[in-house]
C-alpha cells in the first residue's frame, strides 16, 4: 500500500518536473531559434513540433502508468521524445562577404 502510494506521488512529481522542463525548453528554444535567424516558417514549425512532442510524451506517460497499474509494477521513466530540431544557419559576417 505504501509502495503504491509512493509510486503515485513519484509519478506526479515526475509529471510536474517534466512540465517545468518542457516550459523551460520551450522558452529557450524560442530564443535560440530567434538568435539563429530562422525564418518565421522554421520558428512556427519548431513550436508545433515542440507542442507535439509534449503531447506525445504525455500520452506515453499515461500509457506507461496504465500498463504499470495493470501489471502491478513500478512505472518506468518515460523520456520525452525528440522528433525534430532545425539546423542552425551560418551567419554571414561582413568579413566573409
């Protein structure tokens, strides 16, 4: 009973920590993308992909939690998937022109 309660609390804490890290990644990714002079389409694609990654991670987390509930085992850590990241474009300086 105590172990089950501990697993649930751990899963909730993991979800909160992952949400905070996803938000931090979102903000950092936004500023990195802006700093790398990506086009508006690239930046929009990055934000859409990040949203899909968070949704996919949440679905994988729920599936793992459900499977562990039915199999009476401790939930395993679900890593957040990385679907795509744009490659930074090389900035041309005045010396290279």
